[in-house]
C-alpha cells in the first residue's frame, strides 16, 4: 500500500507521521514530554525526549515536507512551546475521520483508535493507553517510564501513518478535495496559535464574584423575582409559573408530556413577544448551572479551552460552554479585559449568513439587499412593506418594521416556518404567512436554491462547501429534516470562511485570542490596534471572497476595547454591573462582620486607660 502513496507524494521530500506526548493542565499551554516521527518516504524514525526536544527542531518544516497528525492542535502547540517553526504543510486526519463518523451515523467521537479499527490497523488498546497517559498526568518518569512512553508514542505514530495510507485515496480523489484537506491542516496550525494566545481576563473581579457567587444568586433572585413570585427556597416553581402565565394571558408551548417547555430557547423567543419576561429569562440564564469557577484559566490569567473543531455536522467549533468565557451568559463576558498597554477588538462579519445565502444562490435581489448595508430595511422596501425611503431610527414605525424583517430574514436561514415566526414576533399566523410569502416573492432565486439543496440532500447526494467539507445523509436515517438541510450551506460555508480567515490571520502574525461563531477576538498593543484591525478586516473580507467567489465580499465590523475598559456585549444589559455591585457589598459585609470579640475581652479592653 505504501508504494502507490509514495509515488503520488513524490514532490514532497519528507512525509512525517508524528505525535507528541505532553502535559496539558487546564488553562495552560502544552508542556512537551517526548516526540516520535516516522518518515513514510524513507522509513526514517526520530525519537526525542524532553531535553533533546530543547536542542532545536529536527525537521525541515518548509513546503517540501508534509506532516501527518491526528487531532494535531496540541502537537503543533508543542512546536510553539519549543520555539520550532510550524510546518507549512499539515494533514490532520481528525476532521477527515470526523466526516466519516457523520456519514456513517456513528455516535462515537472520531478518534485514532476508532479510525484504526475501521481500517483494520493494529493499535494499542484503550486500557494500555490510559495507563500510559497516567504516567504523563502524574509526571512520573523513571527510565522504564521513558521507554514506555516513547513506545506508546511510536504506536500512535505508526497507526497515524497507516490510517493516512488507508484514507489516501479518499483524501486525494480530486485536486479540490486535497486542497480542502490542506486547508483544514492550516486550520489545525491556527488552532494551536489561538489556543496558545487565549482570552485575557480580569482575574481580580472574577475571583471576587466567585467568592460570593452563592450569595449573589440569592440576592439576584430576591431582587428580580419580586415582580414574579416564582421561586421557592431558591428553586424555580413550574406550578407558580403556570399560574403566572394564566394571569398574564401569555400562551406557552408544552412538551409531549404536557409540561411547560422551560428551555432557554423558549424563554428567549417568548421574551421577544412579551418584554415583561426579559428580566426573568436573564435571571434563569444566569442561574442555569452557571459556575464561574468552571472557566479554565492559566497562571497568566488567560482563558484557554479546547475549541473542539468540527464539533457539528456543519464543521463549526463547539467548545465547552462552561469552560469558555464566550460560551456562558453574555454579561459574564465583561470579565474580558486587556492588560495595561494592550487593546482588544471584536471583529465580526456583518450579516454573514444572509451574505452567504445571497452569494451561493446568486440571487441578485438578495445580494442587492445585503450590499445596501441594511438587508433588513432593504427587504421591507423590496417586499412593499415600506415605501422606498431611508430607514430612520427615530421613527417608531420604522423600528418596529425593521425588527420584524430582521427576525424573518434570520429565521428563514434556519428554516423558520409561519408558526415559529408568529411566536417570535407576537403576530398572528396569517401575518407571519404573509411575511414569508413576501420573502419568497422578493428573493425567488434564493428559494430555488433552497429547493435544490433540500432535493440534493434528500436524494443522498453530497452537499459540499468550496473547500470540500462534505455532508451526506446517514444510511438508514430515514427522511431528512428539511430545515437542517436548508441551514447547512450557510453554516458550513460560514465555518469554512472562519477556518480560512483564522489561518490567514495567524499566519500574518495577528494575535487571535479566539474565534466566536462569525467573529474573532484579537489582541494588539494599544498603539498598534488601528493598523491591526485594518489588516484583520481586510484578511477576513479576502477569506469571504475566496469561499464565496469573486465579487462577493462580506463586510467586517470591529468593536475596540482599550485598557482599562473591559469588553461589553451589546445585549448584556446591566447584569455585570449588578453582579459586581452585589459582590462588593458581600465582601464589605464579610469584612465588617470579622471575628467576634468575647465579652471578657470587651470588659478587659474597657479597663485600659
């Protein structure tokens, strides 16, 4: 099997399958322990232990060498930790195996072990792997341990190389497919750089809130629930909530069991139609299992998490919500704060999903609406809901109409139907149907594209992005969800845009703290921020055009934060200020209470001259 692979890769001087073993404490950067590499072209093998790793990179990492890894962000993080140059050409087999998991419908997470078993490649069993990992975790390294870990690492390298050879025909079936593989390898390098940078936090404020979190929650309940009367001994009462809904004549969705749906999404949608529920929804969101102590923070005060690339079928990242500062409630993001002399910028594509849908469908009217700068008001005009006049924020009727159009245009991307739109907007079912009909009539090419996507997916054919992230229906999975199929192109191409932009930004030296759905948080010295933001916006727009095609550039906005200011999410309300006020109050009360003085000592003190 190896000879055909060697012939097709003959333009590479070296093809290294490689793996590091490393210590990786929560919130910290990886600490390399050992590394093993095997050259598929020559059979050469490299084994390096800790001290040997510090003597310099043993590889030519230029474009003449290809590096094969499996879930390799940690391995490339070791390159960064050692000061080695990141390889220019990387193949990460994890996303390719991940696509196979999605295709087969397997519930298991893609792993080297599962991929090796799929192809009949011998590999170390799980129990032996766990024993070897324990050695790394507890940092016990006798001479025997050293040999055992190097052998363990070599087993993974051999398996990685053999799985690559088994997958090679699929990876290289077309030039476009191979280019997609190499782009995902570039993204693995970008992940390593972003995970090393991390998000700077105001650890002092966070620690204060952590110390008093239980007391803060009790006082928040007392403050907010006074308008509702729904909590009993700190617990939300569904029975009281049902009585409240009846009193207020608010309709509410139920589960199949007949119980009220208490999901956060249900509260979020209801709060749009019934603003009096907004404070209750925010309170529940704050209290719902949120523990400030879960954030993984390094000794340098930076939040670092495994970004879980390709966590969804669309290829989006899915980091842990509890460990990642951007995964928790919006108010808590105000713990993000640049260090003295530094600044941050949140750079995001504007209405990215609408732009993607317009570009993929080649709908001139929809692209015209996006290019206008305000696709929501443009739709109002296109659909005849407003005369062709400029939008005015001071006109209450304009504000209400634009809000409706925005909910519709964003909801359409997710396959929202009339009933869902009616609930989201607080309008009648007939009004919602009329809005959807006007969208269909305004953007006919887009809706023809939607029908083609749904038909292609339902027929079991491939849906693919520009750089070949692929979706196929799972065998035996029954009829597909048409809304999921409709949403896939926008989400998958958006994820591809993120991957390409992350690679371009980090390769250009931009310090990217993290990706956030359709945005990046970047960091720079305060006096360099303007230039860094300009470069970031340009590269992000370039990436959008490379994914969507010439002439389709997605606008990028930027919100800047300079020390001593902190990041503030526009939809966070006053919750951060409220939480920190309560935390300071509780801290002051603790300081005032202090240790009690006994009556005997008080009497003694009273006798002093």
